[in-house]
C-alpha cells in the first residue's frame, strides 16, 4: 500500500485538511513501514466516525476529523489530529487509539514494517528499525562518509 492509496481508502480520516498544516502541505511524513499500522489506526477511527462504533448520545452530532501532522519523532510515530463536534467520548476513544498506535510504532520497523524492530541511535538520530534495515542504514551512512 502506498501513502496515496491509504489516504484514498479513508476519506473520513484523511480527506479533510486544515490549510498550512504539515499534513496539508506534505501529507504523511513517515517511512512506508508504518503504513500498515496507520491503515489499522485509520480503519478504527473510520469506524468510530462512520458510526459503526458510536455512543448513542453522540450518534446525531456532526463530526469532522482532521489530520494535522503525521511524522516520526525520536523513533516513534506522531499522529496529530483534531475533531470538530461536541463528542467527548468519541474524542477520548480516538485519543486512546492514537496513543496506542504511537506506542506500537516503537516495535515496528519504519522502513519495512517488520515487527522485530527496536529504536536505534544512528549518529544521534533515533530510528526504529529491524536488524536488516539497520545494517543497510549503517552501510549507507558509511558510504556518505559519516
Ligand atoms: Zn526493516
């Protein structure tokens, strides 16, 4: 799956943009290895927004979800978002799911998506990689003279 395919798959999640936010300007800014994790997260958020999973008292409230930024920081996924509409329970549910996905990203290779990954220090820059992708990255760093 590509980033473009992921964005098209979940219009409720990825379709709305706030002008001049990193997401509006640059789209999804992390390695492709995390796309399957983002796919599962977006699927869950989509079900909440699409009312498959919904609190009865919030069923008729109009909700609009915005992604503000998706990136990597200190080897971990960062997923910034906002929700329009007065839906405290929905907000909490999405918050919890996003936090858990960010936590899981610490164990998923950002390059290839393998779950045998850990956060590595590469010349002071933290990245979550599997052994294989880590070794490739070290070779590339060497060739660049670092
Ligand atoms: Zn890998």
